[in-house]
């Protein structure tokens, strides 16, 4: 029983780490449906409303966004996914960096 509880605790810790950004870090997201400047502006407007977001760069060729966070702030993958889908796009993947 202790092994099961330990395993569950480790899995929860790993999943929490994998889905949270480092304070003041950078989020990289692949986004389906990015085809024009209007798409880029829609995402910039959506993410720009978030206190945690310092800036966002949209690469239409690569269909990715790079979100730079303010120092001490984070956005977990659930929030990032929600912001992207609320703007009308689909998320391919999300990763975090320094």
C-alpha cells in the first residue's frame, strides 16, 4: 500500500512540474489555425489581458507562439490552452523554458 501511495505522489509531483511554468519564464505553444496577421493580433490581444504576460511573439510560418512571462508569474498549461481555444485556435503542444 505504501508503494502505491508513493508512486501516486511521485506521479502527481511530476505532472504538476510538467504543466507549470518557471516564474518569469517562457512558454512555447504550437497552435493550429494560425494563417494571417488577424490570427496573430487575436492571440496578442487575448494573452495581453493576462497580468502574468510580459509579451507574446506569434510566428505564422511555424504556427507557434512564444509567451514571455513577467518575473514571478506563471501560467499553467490549462490556462494557456484555455486562452488559445478562447481565441478560436487549437493547441498542438505546450512547453516551458527559462
